C-alpha cells in the first residue's frame, strides 16, 4: 500500500473502533446495587481499549453479505465480552500471572483474584444475555438469531476457545508437536474469529456454502494472528504491546517461533493473510476495507 492509502486506512479504522466502543458502552451494565463492583470491573476491562478486531470483522462480514440493521450490534458487544473475559482469566496467577494488560494493571491486581474470577464469569454470562436481546429487536429473525447463538456458544466452549486453552495450559513446560500446536491455535484463537465472521454472515442471510467459506477464511486469519502474537512476544516491547514480553518463554510454551523459527513464522503470517484476502475477494466485496484490514494484520506491532 502507498503511504497515503495507509493513512486513509488508519483513519477509517480508528473511526470504526470509535463506533464499536459506542456500541460497547451502550451495552455495559448499569453500575448499581450491592454488586455494583462487578459492573465496575466488567467496564474496567471491556472499555480498556484494544483492537476491537472481532466485532469489526463481524460487522464487515455482515455488510459484505448485505446486512444493514442494528441486529448485529448486540452480537458485536457479546463477542467482545467473551474475548475480554478470556483475557481476564488468562491474566490470573493460576494462568499467565500477568500484572499488565493493554497498558493497565490487570483485574486481579486492581480488584483481587476473587473479583477477577467473578468478572470473567460475569462477562461470559452477560455476553449471552446481551446477544439474546436480538430476539426482542427482530423477533421475525428468530431462526437466524438462534443459529448465531449456536455458533457463539460452540466456538467459545469446549470445542472452541476453552478447549484450546485447556490443551495450551496442560502443554506448558513440555515440548509439543506442530500438530498439537496447530490444534491449540485453531481453537484458542481462531475459533472466536470464526465465530465473529460466521455470525456476521448468518445474520445477513448468507447461504451455507458462503458461511463455510467465511469459516475457512477466519481460520486462516486466526492462525496468522496467533503466529504474529508469537513474533511480537519476541520482537516487541512492553511499552508498545501493553503487556509483558517474553511471557511465552517465561511459561515454557512451544510457539511457532520456537518450532519454525522467527523468519518462517513471519512468512507464514504473510502467506495465511494473503490466502484469506484472496478468498474474500472471490466474494466480490463492495469496498476494499475488509481486505485492507486483513493485510494490516501482517505487520501489526501490538
């Protein structure tokens, strides 16, 4: 991309992030009652910033297939709540034991380990409460809303993100095969990206073949995204990344960098991202923002 195009994309990206954060704010629970600390902790995490990649991908795929209603918004908020809860739990002493996330102190440091556990639980439960509000918005679309909820629950659960995290934590400190590493990444990271993009397609009325193609695109994006995380854990700084670096090394984790080497890991990120872009272009998007977004992930620095 030429420099002017990069600046234009960055401005458009920032505008979309701001719009997503307005949606997230709208769906944050009101801080009230004896349990108000949990609503405060939920908002502390949900509104802490970040790339907002999952709700953005969901919205872009929804538009790709002609969707133009607000029904997508509760699902956009829900996917970010699920992603955020997973980060809250990842940071716990029993998991990665990190003190900083997105440049701020992690939940268990600010609120204590007990409230951090409950914050993750609360975000997960509230995600489904939020997504289910789509039934009230568009009762005539109950079948597609139900299908979207099925995708959301499966991809976040034991056959998706949680399943990948289980294998990941049990593998810490051991040398694992490339096959098992791929399994972890496809579930732990790719599953929520698949969920995001598939839900966008489903709610817009895409057919089964189109939904399966989007799932394949999302798997490539998720895998490349996690491999780039491995690269950043080695190459980035704590100031840029907003969290500790070399955490994979600290936790004795096998990564694509330790398995393939830094150069090949970077090459894989580029290859997978470009394959995903090529598949998206076959769907003839009305604008090039989604392809620019996918290509931007290749050289992201955080």
